[in-house]
């Protein structure tokens, strides 16, 4: 059986799964669970250049897995928590279940 997702569900699955699929992004999420950091602090902790990290942060932000907080002219990044990851994946599972429940026509 082929599962067909709607446009919103397809974006949801693509954004979240793509965001979790790269080791730098996954490491960033784990590091941000410990504490909020500036991009420079996070880049140093992960051993990557800040411009490289920023592209990863953009994808995590688009997936709703992190939030940015302005702080006295500096940007700070925080995780929205693994509960957000679990919620997004549950929404994807619910969409698949709805698709399974529809009669084939």
C-alpha cells in the first residue's frame, strides 16, 4: 500500500526527517538540550565552522525543532525540546493512519 500525504503532511515529514538525518544537526539538537547557546558557542562545541552551522540551524528552525532568541544584539539558539520532535513525528504517524483508514477507490 502506498501512503499519499497531503502538502502539509509531506512538508512536515520532509522537514523533520531531513533535519534529524544529518549528524551535525542531530549533535546540535543534543547540545542545545543541555543549554541555550550562541551560534559561535555551538559551532565551537561541535567542531564546525559557524557559517556551516548556520545552514544546519536554518533547517532545524524550519522544522520547528529549535528557536532563536535575540539577546542584547546577539543571537541565542535553544532547542524546542524532544517533545517537539515527538509531536511532529506523531503528526506524521497520524497522517499515515488516516491514509490507511481511507477505502481504496
